[in-house]
C-alpha cells in the first residue's frame, strides 16, 4: 500500500467525489470531504468509513466558489492535519436549458461558480501549503467536454471545462519546480445525478453502458498513489460503448 496521504476532496457529497472518498479511504488515505451541503457530505463520509472503519474521514462544509471560504477550509485542514498532500477537485454542475438560445444569465453564473471558480479557488487556496513543503498533487475533474466541443454539453459547460483543463496544465507549467503536479481528468458519460439534467434522459439500457462513479474513482485513487516524480498530465476515461463515436459513425445514437 502507498504511503498514507491527506487528501482534500471537493464536490464530495455525490457522484464522482463521493466515490473518490470511498476509494481513497479504502486505500488508506486520510480524506477531507468538502461541499456546500452538510447532509450529503456526512452520508459520503459514512460510506467512506464503512469502506475502512480505521479511515480518518472528516467533513468541511464550504462554498468553494468564494475564495475566502476555500481558504478557510484549507486553514482548518492545516490546523488539524498539518498538511495537504493531494486535492481531488470534483465539484461540477450543469443545467437543463443549456443552449445559447435558452441560457439565462443566472445559469451562466451558476456554471461559472460551480465548474470554474470553485476549482480555481480550491487550487489557489491549497498551493501555498504545497509550495512550502515542495510537494503536492491536484486531480482536477474536467470532462470530455473539456477537450471536445460538441452540442450535447452546452456552450457554458464546455467553456468552463476547457478552462479547468487549462487550469490544470497551468499548475504543471508554473509549479513543477516546486514539486507540485496536476492531472486533468476527462470522464465521458458517468451515471451521476448530473445526467438527470440532460434535456433528453438516458434509457435504462443506455445507463447500463455508461461509466459508474466507482470506475472514475479507481482512476483517481491510482493518480493519488503515483510517486512524486510522476506527473499524469491528462487522462481520458470513457465508456467502451462510446455514444459520441457511434453517433459520428452514423450507427446509432
């Protein structure tokens, strides 16, 4: 087993973040779960403790789209644990009315806060402590929409996820000299609550073929366990039955 690390997981109440908390606890890491709502965070924490009853699992509630709150969470983690070895930033949102013709200003701000500001302020808050130790790792959960421009995800989601990908690479450009690295993770379709925001819902047969949060969490746990001299700059993870490719081939939807 790899050496135990202190891992801060954001967007940890549901979906990929909650699954990552379970996978990381099972791997022997101390896990701090963050998000805006305490109840789902406590449920995710209970699942992580069930995966390993000896795991050190704590909850820190905060709206990470506000820099002061992100910095406050970091201050509390450092006061308790003394360090942050890794950050898994999995906070993310989308809306149902997502095309340019129907996007409201409120939804645009919601997407900027949930997908970009929360990730940006998380990175900014954690970097000083990592620089001081000359060590640190980020896993920034972007999306296939952070690399491919298409109609399904909507323009604002696509724009914010492209920005998250750039954010991750910017960490490697500036902070590699400080022993800090970042991985931009690009999941395809994953069976999370975000799929319920789709204008056209997936059928049970289609859902059975998409990724599960635990699939992505296993990749996250692998990245966290890589040695300090290894930087996995980007990882794409998609269902084998990739409906985006199939649509291009004209063989189905």
